[in-house]
């Protein structure tokens, strides 16, 4: 067994595996060649050598489209883990000198995108050699990233309870009721929760964190959600409220500018604001990279400063 492994190692190269990963991720030889700065024949040659070493076809053409074979899918999983380990090694070696370098891969749900740059600024000032890759996703995509263990860390609210996850809450997420500056509710002394929910409620789509928080609140308090219109982003709801289409419930930090300039108002309603937390999340069985662990520790160290900063922004 060991002898067979040694023979395989002697026939493999990191360049072959790098080319394979590029073809797999780009789903094509030409795109992989462009990404790596190679010619398409050079890419084909590297894949052919890798297939010969493994004794298995890794890609196949159906029509003019490239598909990964079953063997190729297994190789893709192993190659990603190998490159992850190389990245960990690089980070560990640099940390011995007191320096961090390498990549920090973050996923963040759309509702937290205005917060993430503030978290990153101090960390990047301390560790300028770290390259941060940030992708903004909706909640459904965030759950897929967790399932696939795609990124080092995920930043989200409403952490799912049906998965084994590490979660570090770092900032309160207040969901507030909002109306336009000309809405009739402005002149009322009291608006009940159900009256608000009946007033042309603009809602996020099912599955979004904001929608989930509102659904849970209404179930707990026996309130009925009467959706007037579903919208695919908080920005769409915000502008729908400004235009006077209806009312909405959004994170306070996402409408600070509008609250300050008066184009959006919030009103006192029993049970609001809904208080949730934004969190750093990763699968509990995952071992964070040196860089990811440093980022977690950075956020933990500055929890008080982070909350004071955003509390001051929220004063309107």
C-alpha cells in the first residue's frame, strides 16, 4: 500500500493538481488556461498526465461542454484539502516570525455588508500581508457555504440550530418597523403590531434572515403576517417604503442614513425592535486556519469597541 502511494507521489506534481483545480472550478479548459496564463494545449497536457498517473478519466466532453467524472469529483475534494493544508502551513510558518500572511476567505449575508468593512479595517491594519476574499450572499447561499465548508468563516444572523456550529455573537442586530415620512401612522398616538402588519407589509423572501426573525416573532406572539409584496433585498424594501408602497421591518443599521435625513421614520410598536445578533460562524468540526483564528481573536478583543462604534452610529 505504502509502495503504491510512493509510486503515485512520484508521478504527481502540484502543477498538475493546480491545473486540475482550475479546470474543475472554471468548468472548461480555455477558461482555466486564461486564469493560469497557459495555452489550452498545455492545460490539456497536464490533465492527461494526471489522468495517466491516477488511472482514471477526470473530465469528459458531452457535446461541447466539459463535465467532471465521478473520479474527478473525488479528486476535487482531496485536492482542495491538500491546498488548504498548504495554506495552513504557510500561515503557521509566518506566525512563527510574528507575521501573518496568506488568505482569509469570508462569506457574509447581505444584511451585514455595511458592518464587515469596519471589522476588517483594524485587522488588515495589523496584518497587511493578509489577503481578504469577501463574498456577499443571501441566507440560502450562506447555508450552502456552511454545508460545503467553502470559506474560513461566515458572518450571519439567525444561526441555524440544526447544524453543529461554532458561533461568536459580536454585534446586536436591531430590526425596526419603518414607514415613509408621509405615512398616516406618523400622526397616530398608538399603532398596534397587527395594524402595522396589515398596512401593505413589504417582506423579504422566505428563507432570508430578516424574514425568518419576523416570522418567529409573529408565531410567538400570535400575530398574522399579511404580505403585500415580497422583495428580494433589504434595499428594495427600503426604497419601496420611501416611495410609499408600504411598510417594512429592516435592520436599523441598514437605514441609518434615511432615518437621519428623514426620508424614513420608525414608530414605537409593542414588541419592537426585534433583537438578534450578527455572528462569526463555522462548522464545529472545522479547524480554523491560523489567519481565521487570528481574525476571531481580533473580533473578540474588540467586542466592546465594535458595539460602542455602532451604537453611536445608531443614535438618530
